[in-house]
């Protein structure tokens, strides 16, 4: 796949909503990028994350209820009981497997790495467990970039800590500073 814009995968779990809102509060809306947000959700409860994020950005926020064409300048949000991958310019939505442990961030990040190589960017925010570590390693291996929330600023530090210890991301900062760094990163590549 060849793209003229960056695709940023964002993974979060427990404590992720405040981190996501801080990130989007500080992100300019005129960037050559789109955003795919994968969070750990209850299987049987409708997520309201799209409604929450709409209050913190001028960008359109889309609930991923079916396969969707990737477009620059949009935020795509995973919904309950699903996973999403990037393939041939599409976001492919599938029903989540029956495993107890949710690995939606790894699934998204691994597809970003394979499909987008050096224009794939992964961001890990607050959450428990280590979902995102395997995918972050794949993004780095394929030439992309990984940015991580500083565990001291995360409500639940385990997801960020696992990536910091296992992958050595290019930046470890607050969500606001990650947004600022992302602006510089995208400008350097124009």
C-alpha cells in the first residue's frame, strides 16, 4: 500500500480515556495523518468513545462498524467485541476472538507494520497488561515509529511500561507532548 499520509494507531485500555482526550486536545487538526484508536472494551456494552472524542477534536470521529476506506484527517474508533486491521487502504473490522485477554492493539499494530512499513506509527497510552508490545516491536522492525505515554502520567502504567521495557520507543512523554512530537515527526517526513 502506498499512502500520502501517516496512519497512527493508538492503543489504550484502563485509564485510556483521559489520555486520549489529552492527546486530541493538543493535536492540530490540519496534519497529513489519520488515526485508528483501539481500546479494550466490554464485549456487550456499547462504547461511547466516539462521542467523547468528538468533544476534543475538530476532526471527524467514525465508529468502525464495518470495513471502511482509510481517509486522511479522520479518527476511526474500534467498537465493542471487534478488532481492526489495515489492508489495501481499508480498515477491516472482524469479530473479536473468544480469548479472555484482549489483543486488539497488537492486531492493529501488526497490520500497520506489515501494510505501512515506515509510515506506520503506534502510540501506547494508559492500560493494564502488555497488549501492544508485540505489535510495537513489529512496527519498529518494519521501519515505523512507536511513541509511549510516560507511565508516571498514566492512570494504569502497565501497557506503557511493557513497551518501554520491551521495545525502546522513540519518545516516552505525556499525551500532550506525544501530540506535539507527532506534529514534528510528520513535518520532518513531508
